[in-house]
C-alpha cells in the first residue's frame, strides 16, 4: 500500500495498458475513478498488485 503519487513507472508500465508515461497513467486512472464516484487524490492510498504466471512441468 502506498500513496497514489508513489506508484512507480515500472508498475504502471507492467499493466500493459499502453500509457506513454507515468503522468498519462495517473491521468487515465484519475478519470476512471472520478467517473466511478471515487476520486483519487495524491495522498489516496492504493494497493499495487502484480501477478506472475507460473507454468506447470
């Protein structure tokens, strides 16, 4: 868990949504959550999850 402004470019880029920069990623996510009725501020705490697909042998 971390404040929204502490999400790294590495995390944002790994989402694979085609954002050109961290600023673009933040803008897209702010607009999405604003439309959902949950505005995101710089200090809003977010959870950053990453998954790795593991193959079976």
